[in-house]
C-alpha cells in the first residue's frame, strides 16, 4: 500500500468577521497572512463570514455546491471577530480559539463613565492631578531620555527592549489625568456648585472652589504667551533661541478659570458635548424661585454625564486644536500594547478662547469647529477638513524635520505619557476583564488623547514637559477611514496586520508571534497575573462575574466620592452628585410592559420575531384599552351612557396629560378644558377657522416653527394669507436672518432665536413639543413665558404634542403655579399614545373665551364651539382605560424601583427629576392659583411612571445611535443642529433648547435609497417607514436633506435592546451598507 493511500485529509477551520467594513479589511489582511505563512497542507481555512464569497477557493461546478455547503456546515469556527456582540454568535464565542473581545470588555473599556472612574482623578480625591511636578524636579526625568540622542537627531526610534525597560522604570512619573466627575443629569446643579461655577450657594454665601486654580503669573517680568504648535514648535528651555525679538520665559496663556467639558457618557462622535465656564453657565441653568434652587434645562435627568476639566494648554497643529488617535491592545494575559503609528485629527478653525466675545445674556459661544476635533464634527467642510494626518509615537525630531508634508508627525515626546495612561488603564481595568484565556480574547482599542504640557517645576512655568490626557476609548475603533486616502488606508492596514500577527496567528498555530509596531507598555507581574491562572473558566460566565465585580466597585466608588466631598465641605452630604439612589430593573420592567400588549404575545406565531419600530405612526394598544372598547360596544345605550362616557373621558385625559382634575382649580380662569375630535389635524384646522380667524387682522404676526408637522403649519399659513397677517419662521439652523422693510430687530422674519421674532404684534406662535423627525424636546414653558411676556398676554401659543406625549405625557408643560408658562392650546393624537383613533385638544379656558369673545361660564358651550357631530363613545371608553394603563405602569415601576428618601414621590413636593421638568422664572407679575394637595400627589404618582418610561427609552435610543454610528460611515443620522434658541430678554433667563432626545431616530444612507432600506427591513421582520413624514420643504432644506425620504425608527417603552440589535443587524445585511 502506498503512503498516499493513507494520507489524512486536511483539517477545515473557519473564521468569521462580522460587519461589512471590518470584513472587507480584516478578511483581506488575514488571507494575505495565511498565504505568506508556511502552510504544510494540514489545515484549510474557510471564510464563514456573512459577506464571504463562497466560491473564491474552488472551481467546482454548480453541482458540487451542495457538498461545499455541507462541508462548511461541519467546519469549526476558530477565529471570531466582531465589533459589537451579536445574538447569532453567542453559541460559538466560548469555543473559538481566538475572540476579538475580553469578557465584559466592551462594557468596561468603551464607556466614558467607567474611564472616568478608573482614571479620572475626582473619582477618589476631587483635585486635578497632572504630572507630578516634584517628580520632575527631584528625579530630573526628561522625556528625551527615552531615546538615544543620535537616533533622535535622525528621527529614528531607539531599540524596543531598551524603550520598554525605561518605560517600566519611569512611567509612573508621566501619568497625566484630568479631573473628572460622574453624575446624572438631574445632579448637574450639584456638580456646578461643588466646583464653584455658581457665584453663591443656596444660603447666599460665596462658594469656594476646591478644584485646581488657574495658572498664577503675577510678577513684574514681561512674558509672552504662546501655544505650542506641532508644526511650529518653540523650545522654551533653550537659552540660545534666536527670534526677531528676545523671548523672555515663553509660557502658555494662563489656565481659564473653571473651564469644563461635559459629555454624555453614551454619546458618540461630536454629539452630546458641551463646554462650560462661569461666563456661560447661565445658558445651562434656571433659578426656581419657589424651590430656591437651580435646575438644568439642558441635560436629561436620567442620562449619565462626565465632566472633565478642559486640558490646558492644548498643543496645536498649524494653529488649530488637535487630538491623536492612538491604537492599543489588551490581551487575556493582562498585557497592554500601543502601536507606534497613530492619526492626528484637527479641528477646522483656528483655536482661540473667546474670553471677550459675548452672546445674548453675557454668555460665551464655544464653537464646535474650534474646540471639537472629531472627524465627524469637521469632515462636512471639505475646504477646511485636514483629513487623517499620520503620526509616529516613537519618532523624535528637531525644528528642521517638522516641515515635511508627507512625513509622519513626530510625537515621540508624548509617548511616555501615552504609555503611562494605557498601562494604568490596563492595570485598573484588569479585575473586570478576567477569564478570557479559554478563547484567547483581546481588546483592540482606539484611544483619543489630547496633547498638552505641564510645568517641569512649580517654581518655573516656562520649562515644560509634554503630556497626553486620555479622553475616551473606542473598543474596537472603526476599521474604516474617514477619507479613503492612500496614506490612511496604509496605516490602518499596518496596524491591523501587526495586530493579527501578535494576537491571532500564534494562537491559531499559523505562525510565531511577531509584534511589529506594537510596543508593550504593561506586563503584569506574576502576583497580578496569578488571579487569572484558571484557564478552564468559560468566558461567558466570566463576563457575568466581571459585571458583578464592576457593580460592586461602582457602588463603593460612588460612596467614596461622596465621602471625599463631604470631608472637603465639612458638612453632611445632601444631594448626591452620582445618582445612585434609585435604580430600575429594566429587563423585568419591559417584560412586564410587553405582557400587557397582545401584539407581543408569544401565541401570535405570525408576528414571532417581528421588531416593531413604527410607534411614531401609531403605537400598539394594551389589552386594558381593547377591553374597554369591547365593553362599550357590548352595552350601547346612548341616552344613559353617552354623556357620562364623554365626561369621564375628558376628566381622564385632563388628569393624565396635565396631572390635575378640573375640580382642583380654585380659580376657574386658570382652568384647562379638553376638546375631543376625530384627530389632531382636524382640531387644529377648526381652531384656526373658528377661533383665530375672528381676532387676526392685517399687520398681525404669526410665528411658526419650521420643524412643525404640516398639520401645525398649513392652517396658520392659510389663515395668514386670508387676513393679510405676516408669517415668521423659527428655524432649526442658524441661517442668515431675513428682514422686512428695514434692519431693525423687530422686523426679523426668519431666525433661529425666538425672541428676535416675537413682538407686540405677535398673535400666535405655533411650535412642536418635539419634532417627529429630530426627536428633540423643546422647552415649552420657556417659550410660553417669552411669548406671554413680550405680547403682554395678547399672544397665544399653540403646541403640537403628538410626538412627545407618548414618551413624557405633558406633565412638564402644564405648570401648577404659573399660568404664563403653560400653552394656550396643546394637541395630542391618542392613537400614538397607545389609545384609540381620537384627537384631544387641551385648551386654556381663559384663552378660548377670549378668542370666542364670550363670557359664558358653561363648558358645554365651549365644547360645542369646536366639537362637531356625535362623539365616538367607544374611543371615549378607551381614553378612560388609557389612564388606567398608565396607573398600572406607575404601580409596577414603584415595585421594581428602589428610591432614596429624596427621590421617592411624596405629598410634600416634587422629586428632583420632576422639578427639572418645570422651567421656572420670575413670577412676581402673575399670581399663583391655589391648588389642592391631592393634585400634587397625583402628579408625583404619574411622574413615577414617566421617569421609569424615560429610563427605558433612554437606554434604547443611546444603543441605537451607538450601533448606527458603528454600522457604517455612510449613514447620516438626522440630528438637531443645536442652533434653535428661545432667547434672552430683560428679566428672562437665557434658554437654549433642551437636548433630551426621544426614541425617534431618522437616518439616510449615502448610496442606498430609503425606500429600499425599508423594503429590506420589512422583508426581514423589522417594521419601519420612510417618507418625509409631512414636514415642510423649508425644514428639509434647513437640515440639508433636500427632497429625499428618510428612514425612521420610532420606538416606545415596550421595545427592547434586542429589538435594536436585531434592527441594526438587518441593516448590515444590505449589500454595500458600509462600503462605497
């Protein structure tokens, strides 16, 4: 028998790389490495990824395809790469030989909140820690010591072994951290007080800031301030530097007083970032006269936020602020690596700190094009966008070497600080990343560092040392480039190829380990590594244990944070800056909610696996509402039940949407009444024709928000044309203002600032509580206060609450004490509020009487003025049941939510979150109507439900935005431009629009029609829509969409995070989703 007859067939192993952009790059690089490696023929590698071309390695005829598929089904997966964990890979993650994540790794390393806890200095002691001045002074450490002097002159790196040895000995001296604070949006005011952004505390005493003071340079010696520039550096330590005029102690400008960067912990890209200092803090706060405290009108109460001290002085690139994208890796052994190649990202506009430039109200405007360096914030301006600039972290050079345009920017002097931060991150996160040895897990990291410098000694600020502050981490970073240019593509290929050679090929037995450009910055000692010696632990179980470890650590860190502040202030802790006093079991709550809706019943096999993301067009209906409709139709007796059913429906809707019954008004002039109709559109049309047509005359003014649904636009435009009134537009973008007749402010006809549009001639302002496209909630109380104040109560505010009510009811709109901050008319569609097809108009009784020129005290007359024909009694019965549904939600949320004494709603006053929803101002001109205590109790009860619902929905929208950003660089999410403002007037605080976002997300794809996306989604069980959603042409032009349709994912509190994941996975299945 010949030896060939006993030959063993080659073993078949597979690899999976999910995500089209990731697959396109990593699969190509992995295949190249397989071909380069010495292959003895014992293993055949098969690409089992969803995007793989199955017939690449075979020329067999179609008849053999079945056999090929059978062989692939029997192929074991050895290597799994996924940017975010997917449901359909859950069963194979533990068994693969190499996996691209550590247990619980993404949750730890890709979270700004966690990063602030681990590296932010204020998590333990609320003082900023920069590089230790005394260490430099006593040890004489110089960054250039990391490299050989001869090599440094030639711009070459020193030997890696020597570099690593020096790093291990000295890197603790180079760790630079920014003072960081973690808080919920509802605790922003507490943070502001603690760091001294407010001039006085509640008692009227001056607040002393416990944070780092500004650089103090007050001597008689003349100094020249200058920012260091990577392309035009100055050597402040050199004594023989020649310039046109002598330089005496060149130093950066003094640190601005109390300059902070606020970030939404779950946001990505350029969204959810604000810059705050004492001069613009009024833009973020309102003073509540009743509660005698500040509230925030910008941050969402339940969102997690991070405050970092602004890194000062920023190192610039050709006069513009920049940050460096550093690539790192942490493996299952706890080792941490940094790649020598990096990208430099640059802002579009020249850097300046506008201390002398004021906007309305004496506030600064921090332009994102100056301060934010993310590609997504700057790539839209092709003329200014610098693209991706290559950099080398191991290269040192002198002044003569920085002018080359094609050379990598040398950042070697920042490497010690960068490596120290990465080493600290690996060491401090290690307890929460254990258990990845079984599948040789690793985390590929994209880390953003801002470059700066600190004094080498406390006595002389002119001698400085280069440092880098770690701002955030992406795990993993995008495998695509922002520009597609050759140099950027080449850098990505080099970094990932080296990553595969270091972490993947050796563990698969393909090749020996090669680090390439990767430099080890942290290698745990034996004692530290012994904790992870158990190789047999299942990674999925380890992830659960790591999650528990982190929860325990977070609880301790929050308590320690409070104790530190308590000791500093020498007073007992009151409001906690980290809102850990209440928590909600989200999964249990959403399971309970879904059990109330027949649509989500497991018994409906036809809808099994369906993801419903079209609640914005019409929400699903709970069983309790359906039962009410059936009961009404089962016992129809109009003469007995008709009128009674209508009155019950009015009371139910009034209490549900405003938080109070009609009987709670002692003074009936402040009373709201409910008008019912077939839909919101018809109610607005009737309001325009029957009420406003009688009071509007030629020369009067109507202000309309351009983001309005067409139902809140057409009636007013038609009426204006009929009577000769002028229409003004409140725009969402900061467009060039249009003027009428002359350039005086009162004749502005188009502006993003409402106060510039409202005059004494304004009779009507039509706005949306929330846009059905942008999903951004507007501050209705501030709008109403402005309009009523400037028009002396002659102007009326009409609010479309259709998009907002399902997510927050209207409790933040109807004030308990100040009628000037409530709208005159507020319209809702019940079929989007989990109820029947019926419209509801909440009307201020005094306003309706004024429009009708009536003094009647009978509500029936007012009802008949707008209601036509016989009422839909079945819909009235359903409206009553709708109130019952929200009662069920409130009761269940109380069972699942644990409140601290201050958070739990009680009869003594509103919760902190509830008070945030009421934007209060000076009420001295308007008396407060007395109200009953039982009304307060009911408001508190309903706010329990709305807060719980918003907690659920915030989690959904954050996850969806995150997944969409990661899915493809070709996706544009339609976001609020952030320019729309209420404005500033005398005795009226400056209000910017709130950034509270509803779970409504619209997007477009650069290459794929929206209609095709929706067709694909529906064919795969994801219910969504694409159209213009009855928005105005003006609005589409303002946001730069033109006449294209958009895809809308509109969610509600019955959706789950699995729904979000499934929807994005379906999108990623579309051909060319993430590639041009």
